[in-house]
C-alpha cells in the first residue's frame, strides 16, 4: 500500500469516526427525549413486557372512545378517582382533568404541579413536556375533548419520568467519555500505524545514512515494504552495495598498484644489475681477450633485449588495463591462420629438439572476427611460456582446433612438469610465476599469460588452463565465430 493511500485512509478515518459517533449520539438523544412511553419501552424493555404495553394502549383507546360517547362522566369526582386509580395500577400514570381553565381533578401527589405549564387545549406537541414535581421528573400527555355543554375539556396523563431522566443523566456522560476514548484510541492507533509504516523506516534510513557517512558499509539496509519508502530503502541499499564494491575495488587497485611497482622494480633490477656487472667487468679489464669481450657484449645485448621486451610488455599491459589499446578487427579463417603460425614456429625452433603437432578438425568453418597481430601475440605468449618451463630435453607442443555453431576452440598441450592445483587458477594473474623461487631466471616479465587473457577477453572470448602436477599443461581459449552476435 502506497504512503499516499495510507494518508488518505488515515484522514478519512479521522473524519468518519467522529461523524459516525455524532450521528449515533443524535439518534440516541432523539429517542431518549421522545416521551412516547410505549416507544421507549418497546426499545428498552424485554419482550415479556410487550403484552402489558398492548393492554395499556387498549386502555387509552377505550378512554378516547369514552370521551366521545359519555363526556359527562368526566365531571363525576367518583368516576375520575376510580379512573385515576385504574391508570395508576395499569400504566403507572396519574390523571388530571381540566374543564375550561379550571382544574376539576388533581391527585394529592401532584398538588405541587405548576398548572400554568399544562399545554393549552388543542395544542399538539411531538415532544411531550417534562416537569419536575417534588424533585421528581414527570412526562405529561394530553387528550382533548368537549363536554356536553360545549366547554373544552382535557385529560392529562402524568407519568413518572425519573427512570428516563436518570438514564439520560447516566448515559450521556458515559457516551461522551466513550466518544472521547474512541477518538483518542483512533488517533493513537492511526498515529502508531503511520509512525510504524513511515517514520520508523525513515529513521532506519537516517541511521544507515549516518553509518555510511562514517564509512561503515557492512550492515545491509532492510527493506520492509514495497511502497515509496521501501523503494527508497532499496535504492539506498543498492547504492551501499555499489559504494562498498567501489571502495573494495579501489583498495584492490591500490594494493595491485603497490604490488605492480614492487614487481616492476624487482623484474627490472635483475637485467640492469647484470648489464652493470658486465659493463664494470669490461671497464676494469676483466674481458682481456677478444673471446671474453665478445661473450660479455653478447650477454649485455641479451639482457638489454630482455629489458626491452619487459618494458614493451609492461607498456602493452598498461594500455590494456586502461583500455587504450586499439584493435583492428577483421574476418579471419582461423584454421589457415593457425597453420601459418605453426609453420613459422617450426622454422623458429628448428634444431632445438621441439616437436610440434597440429590437428584441425575438418567439420565446420573457422571464420572468426579478430585482430591478427594481437591473436598472434596471444599464441606466442602461450608457446613461449610452455617452452620456458618444459624441463625435458625433447619438448612437445600439440595444437588442436575444433569448432561448433557459435565458437572456435583452440587448445595447446605441452609435455612440461604441469601445474599444481593451487597454482592453476593463478597463472593468468599478472607477475605470477609457477616457480616463484626461481625468480626471473627463466626470463620474462610474468605478464605473458595475463596479457593473453586481456586480449582474448577483448575478443569476447574466454581462456583457461587444465593441468595436473607432473603431466603437462593444456591452455585453451575460445573465439566467437563471425556472424554470432
């Protein structure tokens, strides 16, 4: 339920509940002040009294008929006294008789009644008058008729109204108190509901924002609803997660930067130290023969070339890391491309006891979209890494190429010492060496496979390794075929 709908319902409840109670009170007031004794008893008395009320009604009907047939009877004091007695027994009512302006019959118990307050002849009232007599409230009902000589006559039926008055006096404070309590309860419940569904989540967001301000991003922000505040909490939670990931990534980058600087310093120091050592040997006259001088110069050139390759790979990796390396993608028949690469490789390793095998499955085409130069760098880095670590006199490299409907898969297997399970997932990390104890003795910067991984990922492919310790290593990568989105 949205906050807008909650507020609308809350406001309607605040308006409708008092209106309903006011209407109910008005109805009860109307019923209480209506002095029709029969209607009051029909409402408040139990069913066993209904028969008695019907007898009273019949008595009053008979009395009406009597005033029309024998009005002279209502001048006889004995008849009036007997009638008053019957009314008292039947309806708990006293009789007053007025002829003209004179009261011709008045019971002793009503002698203190203010006769001027009796309604005049012919006046009809919906609400019957109530008077206080001897600290007692009475209701007065009137029946008009004419005497035989044409004079006006009125019968007044006076009934004790103390019970009704007492009920009114007792009920209205209770009703008023109940109304106040209901209003307080309604307001309290609505306030609690609004506080629980609106204010409490806002306070939770406020605390979460304070924690985020202080740098604590570890505590998740709970989402209790799907309303506007719930959507806000969800947005803040997503912001917290992304901010936490961003900070963690930034810290990881900072740690990697420190590691990168340390590794670069270490890897560059070795060839530079070697070059300096041989240069000092030449300066100090250690290379005192043409053969030794030639060997010294060849070593210096080799280390300089190694240093140049390392700087080039560092520069290339930096461009890949910053996504500033330009790729020239084109359609390539990768089977023909691999055949040419293997022929060139066989020529390069001729006489070095390296056996190279190539197996290309002929089912399907091998047309891919790629950058020729960078794909060559990938395969070259894989080959160089394998040749560098194969510890057998006769080295074997086996290339295998397959294809399916969506991608081309390259696989190269060597007969090297293999890689342990712990190291297998780390070989594509920058500056990682499977045998860290040997440092840079094997040459290289430790960036070859990391650069290969970045290039394959730029081709929207994937690269991975499979190996067991002592059983050789297999490097695989996939390239999407041309025409595959």
